[in-house]
C-alpha cells in the first residue's frame, strides 16, 4: 500500500523535481526549495511537499516556526527502488538473452551453404 502511494506521488514531474533537489541539497525549508522549483509557485510547492510527506518519501523536521524537508531513505522509497531495480534487472537479463540468441541465429545463418549475402 505504501509503495502505491509512493508511485502515485512520483507520477507528477514537479514532485520528482522536488525529490531531485532534496537529494542534491540534503535538507531545505519550503521557502528555500521554492527558489529551486520554478514551474510552480510557493503554495503549490507546499502542496506537493504534503503529498510527498504523506507518501513517506520525504521527512519533515520542525525547528521553531520553520519546517525542513529531506528525502526519507527509510520510508517506502526503499520498496520503490527495490521494485524498479528488479524491473530493470529483469529487462536487462531479457535483453542479454535476446542478444545472445540473436548472435547465435546470425552465426548459424552465416554457416548455411548456399546462403546469398544481401
């Protein structure tokens, strides 16, 4: 369930940009973060931060009246990363098998007598 919320949150390009900035900068206040996100205004950044926090992708730390945000490496992001790694690894494995089988088929075709080159 948590991974589903994370995927929903990651579906938006602004939220992915926010995560990218937080990953580069470690921790920022909402105001600081807004200066890096130019597509939307400060209020929209705050709304996106709420979605990311609810999904468990970012952590919030309060100091006085300020809130600081950072990527939460212990949240559902671990599940998302693991699932994506498995997906990509499976695709890479399938591509490797296809290339190896294709190379074998080409080698067999070349060895057939009477085959004309194109």
